[in-house]
C-alpha cells in the first residue's frame, strides 16, 4: 500500500539499541509511513525483535537477508519502498518524536527535494529529552550547486549523512548505495544533492546520533578506512564530469591532504597494504596535472607532490613533516 514516507532501518548486531530506535519511529506525530526493518543477517536477536514489531504494527515491514553490510541493507529496503519520500535511520540511533512531521511539512510547503535537520551526538547512557515540543527554527534554502558547496562549509557532515534527511523518492531512481564500502554516505551524498532542485536545511536537532564505543566509526584504523579517500576522489571526478570547476578544486583541496594522511597511516600501520597503496598512488599520479592547477595549494606543496610520485618514502622523510609543521 502506498504511503507518504518509507523509513528504512538496517539492523545488525544492535539488539541492545533496536527497541529504542523503533519505538522513537513508531511514536512519531506523523503517521503516514511504512517502517522497513532490514535484518542484515544479524547473529543476535535482531531477527526476533523485527518480527515482533511486525506483528504489533501493520506499518512495519521486515526483510531478512544474508549479511551484506549497511549499503546492501539500505538498497534492499529501497527496492520494496512504497513511499513518496525516503528516510533512513541507523538502528543504534533514535529520533525526536516530531522529526518527520517537521521534515515532511517543510518538504511539502517548500517543494523541496531534500530536507535536512541538525543532529545531536549522544553518549551511551546519556539521558536526552527527545519529546521537547518547543521547536523554533528558520529554514535555509539552497539550489543544488549551493548545497554542494555546503559540503565544504561548516555544515559539511550534516549535508553528507543520509540519516538526518527526507528525500523525494525519485532521487534514488537509477541510484543506490555503493556496496562493500564503508563511509558509504560519502559516495552518494553529492549525487543526491546534484539531482535536487531545492534543498532545505532546518537548524534544529531532531536526530540523536549515538556514540558507541564499539561502532565502526570508533574502531581502529584498517585497510577499509581507505574507502574514505576513494570516496573523496570519486567526488572530484564527479565535479569534473558535470563541469563544476570551482567545486572540483574544493574537492581536490579536501582530497589531497586526506590522501597523504591515510596513505601513510596505512603504509605504517596496516600489514600487506602495498597492493592497495600502489593502486592509489597510481591514480594520484594520473591526476597530478589537474592537481597542479589548483589555486588553493602553495608552490611548496606542489613540489612535494612531484617528490611523492618519484619516491614516496623520500616524500615521507623529507617533505611530509615540513608540510605538517610549516614554518
């Protein structure tokens, strides 16, 4: 049955958090939604929790699938979603009881393709009043290009993550989350923003982002963390493809320092990373000519890139420390 919003919640090893997440969604003042719970092959009791809610509320739909990761679970939810709008909530987070009333109302009144709210980081065990009803705010509106520029402003993260947003369904036509990657939102955020005619930002904290000690974002460095710089490079290519020169140079300005930080972190901390680092270095070298034309970097940095392409160890020993601690 059609509805206004499809809310997709992937679940994997979150039995201690899932009830609070689901309850915060089912308790919304906005009622015309379906809740798609995607049990991503979780080995704990997530399966039983999902099935129990499906028997309690007809708006709850459940998918059980083999473990494929967060992107795979979100894509599975998108395939069966019936809503005119799409939303995502991570299963260890929870939301304000008026979140979707506020986002939906704004989307309809402003004909916005994406509506974004602020979020609040919450520590485990911290008590937050998620039923505060005195919500005052002034909306901010952006074109797609203005929204893309916000990726490099002080709202950057808020414009990247998908779980603080309401999307018109058509934005996901011929577009899905890239699977077998972490930092998955970084791969898709710019594409969704570009497809939008109007983006609205609401500066109130309606999403509560739990800071788990054992979450992926809190884990130690591993080879998969290199997905972060891969996503940043994909964004550079995207802006080049759509002929947005200024955005391309801003993306390069973020990508290049991050590239060196993660390259040497992997080189020094991750065994057997040489093959992946060789591939990343080769791609960096292929883009060097474009990087050299970037006006945001100084001459000393650009000389350092030449040294890196010739000898990465020499760059690390002779240049990297100077760039990190300029005189």
